């Protein structure tokens, strides 16, 4: 399905292995789905009609220190947290238009309705 990244005002078509950068917005179309693996082994899966902003990702592979902040603007997101969330509380945060989730080493699914 259709998946793209909005980066610095441009729209980039996604191909396997494309690196996601801070401030990127990952967008899936009506039939699009996307899986993202981060360096700390966090796994994110986006469903159709989703918009996810990756605001910050920092990870030290030696100490497991870092931070991961993102916002699900709309759609569905499944998460299996990686080493960042397991290393320290509140180092991984997922925001939606109505909530903030502080992840502490777990698996979950969150859904955000499209803006009206």
C-alpha cells in the first residue's frame, strides 16, 4: 500500500531500508501499512490512514541511555518497546491528540481518530 515520509516540506516515497529521521512524519494511505524497526529494537507498526511524527530518537547502544518521543496524529499504532523503554521509565513517550503514554517496557496498540 501507499506509504510516504514528509520531511522538510517534501514528500518521499518509502522503500525498505529507508532511514527515518527526527521530525519525519510517516504517512500511510487507505491501503498502506508500515513497519519500522529502531536501533534499540523498538518495533512500530502503522495501520492504514495513519500519521506518525517521530520527534526524537536518541540511543546509546553501550549504555542503553536515550529517549524516544513520537506523536500519533491519527490512525492505529502497534508498539513493541525496545531497550530504551526497558532501561528507564519515561524515556519513551507516545502522544496522541488526547493523551500521552509513558512506555515502560511493554507491548500495546493505540488508536487516534482523524481530526474533525
